[in-house]
């Protein structure tokens, strides 16, 4: 996602950031609760993350919710993603990924 952002491919950066966040959420849920969301609605995983009993889980679930909330814009809108939008979602996904990595890795 960072390479896509740095090369100016903002749509790819947004898509990769979204996928990174969803996969990271699955990883922390499996690690902590031995379960992952099977829902077709990606927003449902936010509740699972919020219920994890590790520091900052509720706060991080809100970040995840904001990232997932951009899914339609990232993947389905006809307009290209703007640089500032891509930078914002990559930054949020990177922070979420680092938090998960600190607890899983």
C-alpha cells in the first residue's frame, strides 16, 4: 500500500489499505478470540475487535470502522481517489496494522 501511494497509484493504495485493515482485524480476532467474522458486512468485525480484552481495542475498532466506512468510496465510486484521501487511509491502516502486529507477532 505504501509503494502504491508513493508511486501515485492512489486507488490501489486505498484498496490495499482497506484489505490490510480487514486482514489485520481477522488476525487479531483469531489470535485473541479464536474466531473471525464470517459476516458479509465487513463492519461487523469492528464489534469483535472492540470486544477484545487488550489495551486500546475499543479505540482501534473505531479506527477500523472509519477505514471500512470508506470501502464504497474506494472500490465503487467512479472518480479516482485523491492523494489526501489515500494518504489518510494508508496512515490509518498502517497504525492499525502496527497495533495488531505488536499483539500477534
